[in-house]
C-alpha cells in the first residue's frame, strides 16, 4: 500500500464525474472517491461490483415470514386456540387471512432490523469509531479523489490540472 496520496478535491459532482472519466481514460489508478452524497453513475465509471445486500434483504424477509407463520400457528392454533367471531381455530390454513397483517409486519420488522445490523457490520461502522474520510469537507460540499503516488507525482499533477480542479493536496499515510 502506498504511503503518499494525491487528493484531488472538486466542488461539484459534474466536475468530479468528468475528472474520473478523464483519469480512467488516461489509465490513472483511483483508490477511492469520497462524496457527501451518492453520485449517480460513479459506480459504473469506477467499475465497482454490485452490492449483494438485496439478496440478504430477501433472505431476512423469508426468515421474518417463517418466524411470523410459526409464531401465529403456535400462539393462535396450538397453545391458546380461541373462537373469535365464530371462526374455527383448528388450523392455520382456515385462519390465514386474519393473520396476514401480523405476518407481514414481522417480515418487514425482521428485514429492516437485520439489514441495519448487516449494513453496519459490512461497513465496519462500530459505535464511537473515528471517521475515515480524509477531509471533513467531504461530508458537506466537497468531492475527493484519492490516488496513490509511486514516483509519478509530476505526471499525476499534470493530468489532474487538465480537469476543473478545486484544490490538490499531497498527504502522507500516517497509519503505516
């Protein structure tokens, strides 16, 4: 891993997109891009892999659905059957229309809560974790491209100066 980085800072998302397109065309390796909000199309330009979080959401929904059906079956049919409004309480199939709201809510509950936990674990967002963004302005109104430097500083600066840059910084990686 490089211990020097070039930070190209932009003040507009369109300028950032144009710069990323240009730098990729020039063969520059971009390690990371920091933005204050999702920039549409940036993932395609950087050729990032699509997320698999939707698959986990579906699995969590199925877990919630199964839990809801098993819970309703145990509570309303096995453990404490009740005659409510003259409806028979001998089987789940006969009573399933009355239980749909509860089963639906448990499906949504499981999906939402387990997705939040999965997102935090996948993003490594622990309580009291120190922020990893290189400059605080990337959470407000600035866009940053982080490029590792390895004996090509002048060449990189020349390429980046051809874009509509706001500011260029050279930083040392203090973690190494």
